[in-house]
C-alpha cells in the first residue's frame, strides 16, 4: 500500500521527500553525492533532535496518522468496496495525460471514510466532495496552509476557528484547493443534521 501512494505521488508530479528533509538538510547544490563519505550524505541526528521545524512537526503528525489508519497499511491493492476514485467531481476521475488532479475516498475501519486529493496544477480549483447524508467532511490536512494549520490536530490552537473559515464551502460540499497542494478530509457525523 505504501508503494501505491508513493507511485501516485510520483506520477502526479509531487516532489518526493528525501532523508534529512525533515530538518532542512542540504547538499549545497551537489546533485551527485553518492561518493561523498562525509557530512553531505550523513543523516545529522543532532540537527534532527535540535530541530523543532514546522516540516518536522508535519512529518511526525503525518507518520502518526498513517500508522493509525488501517487502510493505509494494506498488503493488497484496495478493491472498489473500499476505494473510490474522483476528479473535480465525485466518481469522475480524469485519467488523461493533461490532468493535474486526482482524488479518492478510502474506507478505513479506524478513521471512517477519508478523502485525499492532489492538485498538481499551477491553478487553484474548487472541488465538489462526495455527498454523505447525515455526515460532513472535516479538514485534517491542507498543505497550502501555514503551520500549524497545515495539519489540524486536536492540539492546534484556534482549530475550531480555522475549520469555521471553511464552513461555507463545506456546507455546500465544496472545498477550495490552491495550486500544488494536497488535502485530507475526514468524514464526521453532521451535528446540524
């Protein structure tokens, strides 16, 4: 299952994350460092430990989320009973060569239903979310947001205010995505229904 998401990210033009990115490791512009047996290629544990960077925080939260989701650790490719593909509208993925957007919903026994979308275009889009009567989509991850609002964990100060900013969209089953961003939404019972 991990390879599935990695392949999806690579095929959609999402940059891969390399060792050391979580603390801002640099190779000084050298793109061919395999023969260097020095600090350029070493993972700097001291830098990681002293780092309280926003990217490190995001990695920790994403790793924790991935471990908590049973459906993100499957040994087999999910079937149509668990996975549904989407485009800008639910159930209509665009598999053409020019498409720069893909989304899917995944049924998870721990988290419920998860909506994941990647917008690799230079243009922002407003997407239509799958309708689930009696439920509403709640944002968890939006990589276009500044820290700490990129991952809305329960510990984020003013989390409720950040979610309310999207209420008008979510009430209409829509979500605005900026260019080169990805989102994760969780399905939760609608208290207003």
